[in-house]
C-alpha cells in the first residue's frame, strides 16, 4: 500500500471556532467547528482514504483485509483489528470543559473501552492562552467534592500559559482542559470516554446544560499535584527527536529543511505523520503523498523505507 491520506471528519463543538479553516485549510462551513478527526476507527466515525487507487476504502476495511500489513504483527497481536490511535486537530475558541479520562481498567469495567492517554502539541496560541493541567496542590477527594458543590473547582487547578511548540502528556486520571485561543494536534488512545466535571455552566444550542459525570469521576481522578505533564524535547534539525514514549504510542518530532530517509524494515508498526508546519512529500516503495500543515498521512507497517522530501516541514511521527 502507498502512503494514505484520509478525508477529515469535522466536528461541531459548542467551544469551536474557525482556525481549522483559517490556519489549517479544513473545509468547514460554520463558526463552531472544534475538531478534525484525521485518523479514526471509532464506530460511526471511520476514516475513508482520499488518495491513490485505494480512495474510497475505509481504514477499518483495509485493516480487516490485511491486519498485519497495515498495523504490524505486534500491534495486531495486542489490539486485534482495532486501530489503537485516534488522531485529531482541535481548535478551542472558548475554554473546553474541565475533564479527565479513566484508565484502561476502569474504562474496561464501566464502558468496555480502552482508557484515554493522550498528548498535545500546540500549533497556534493567542496571546495569554493557557491550558489547565492537573491541580495546583495536593487535593483530597473530600476537598475536590466540596469544590464541585461550592463551584470553586477553578481555584484548585493548575494553569499553564502556552506557545507554539509546547507539548503536554496527559495520562489517565489527570484533570485537564484546553483553553480558549489554542489550536493543537492531539494524539490519543482510541477511546471517546470522557468524564466532564465542570462546563462553566454553558448551555448547548438547544438551551440545555451538558451532562456532567461528577460521581463517575470521583474514583478516576489523580488528586496529587504532579509536574509530569510538560514534555521537554530536543529540536535538532534534520533528525528524529524523541518526544513521548508510552505504552500506547511513541511520538517523535522532525524539524526538516532537507530530505530524510528511514529504514523501517524492523519497525513492526504503522507510521503516522502529522504535519504541524510547512509541507513535505512522504514516500514508501509503493508511492508518495504530499502533506502540508494540518494534514496527516498513514504509512502501513509493511513499508520498508520512508523517504521524506522537503524544503521546510515540522512533523510529528507517531508509531506504536
């Protein structure tokens, strides 16, 4: 299989804006588009190939037909025909709700789902834009519950001002929210299980408050203050810079102004490239694809060589 591009799956969100169109060139048609799902096999939101002789095929169908070639033997053994990664671009015109995600054990027990470990790479941020990541002190379950009751949760949260290139790792149990004015790339386990605990008392387009998951969250939260969320990484030119290496995905940063060729014969995993700056042509033995800022490509595990040609590109490279 040649490198694959997919039609973006665009999501209206109460907090969304227009940066997905204005900055990334997505074909949105309203002023509240918050997410572009780039790679997904979530039921009801399965990615469809947009390029080459496989155009029109769904990612799930390709996996079902030849799982080891698409996913890699070790990935197939671990996850079966479930694609284990969900890739998004997110535009927050308003603050997102305060939320967290359960771990694998709790998510399996309650929802028959994976948990949701994720990471964020900030692509664009308004002046003074920030994220919420964790608590600003150690908090007891009782203190947290009282803050929910008294509407004082925001006083317990840790705010991080952000700029382009800032990267955050959000492990399960960590309370978090994307702040207004932030456009980011998100890499996460395939799961849509979210516990929303505070939503600024906003109402949806029908005048209803959105559902909160107050009781479910109590046993899923990590109440300790931790400084384990900011990802420090090198930015060496024309090489692969390690960013995040966790049990669910590995992400590297490539800042290129010339070509780069990788022998991936022994990788035993698919490779995803998210373009977060510039543009590049990415090829394997069976073809090539051009991607620009805001676009994503998937190279199947059967690829032996990856050749990147560019005069300037910033890429996130994601594998298992």
